[in-house]
C-alpha cells in the first residue's frame, strides 16, 4: 500500500533529521517554510523532533520576526548561521535584528544555542532547517553545524523536491491565501471575550510583531496609552511579558 504525499514527506523528514541530529549534535530540529510575501512575513512548521508546542506557537506568531538567523534580507541558499544565545559566532553585519526577544524566548525554553540553514524555493518562500541545543543535552556543549552542512543541505533539497513534485507547496499557497489576515483568528474565543475592542486592536498589532511605537502609529494612540492597554491585557491573563502572553493565548 503506497503512502500519501504527506506520509512520505514525514517519513523523509524523520530519516534526514536523525542523520542531521547525529552529525550536528543538536538536541532538536525543525523544518519550516519562511514566507516573505508582500502582506508580511510568516512561517509554517512542517516538521519538528519534539519542540514544546508552546514554543512552536510563540515562535510562529511573533518571535521569528526577531530571529537573526532567518534570511530576512533575502540571504543566499548557503547562509549558515550559528547563534549562542547571548553571544554570536557570526559577524554583526549578518544580523538584521538584535535578537533580544528571540534570545529571551529561547533561553526561557531552556535552549543555549541555535543554528539554521536555508534554501530559497522561490521569490516568496524559503525552506529553513533550524537546530536547537538544550541546556540539559548530554551529547554536546555546542552545535556542530558546519559538520552537518552537507547533510542538512541534502535534507532541504530532498524536502523541496518532494514539496514541489507532490503539490504540497501549491496547496499551502492556496490555503494561506484563503485565510483571514486577522492575527486574532487563531486565538480561542474564550480569551477574546475578556478583552475590550481597543485591547483587541492592540493585541492584534502586537501579534503582528509590532513594537509599542509601531502600534502607536498604526492605531493613532500615544505610546503611553499602548503601554497601559498592554498592562491591562497582561493583568487579565496573569502574565508579565509578550512571550508569556502569546504562550497563554495559544492554549
């Protein structure tokens, strides 16, 4: 009995990820699509080896915008990035963001180092293999990303070929174009019921990855007012940071 395209894709990813994990000595891996369309960047996880769902949600909704290892500026296929959380192994010019929000989120989840390799599929899409090293990992103190470049590139190439040949990429494009552009669409209704209309507006812009200053400009409110709205939102959900709020809203 033949496998479906999705089952074949999952089998392919499982096989390659085992090989990359062994060579890189990372503790977890993720494969995802990075979309740099004119409507704004977004990502879609295709495979991961056991990353906590809360971190996947937080990263997908906002943290990825602050990830210095993503090809924000249209980096080449062969860009390899390794980042020790708190200190970078790459020249500063290769980073398009400070990575503070990104670093805070991953440190909070117990990771000490990350690495990424990307492959451009089209003007709009990149396929990205991300590696994570947890502080409790016994096999290594660092990710040996350079040793795993060839294996990771083979993974990205095989995954890209399968997605294109099987039509997975085309079907994802269609499903994304039919989705609502509202970032609150994935938030459970019970969470939205406790918010005022203006708080929902502020939350929506925050989920788009905007800073308080950007939200202020979008909504025509002062930064002080935005800060007050966020404080009230935090209080309603008993959290003290954007990262914690996003994780709470994902449940």
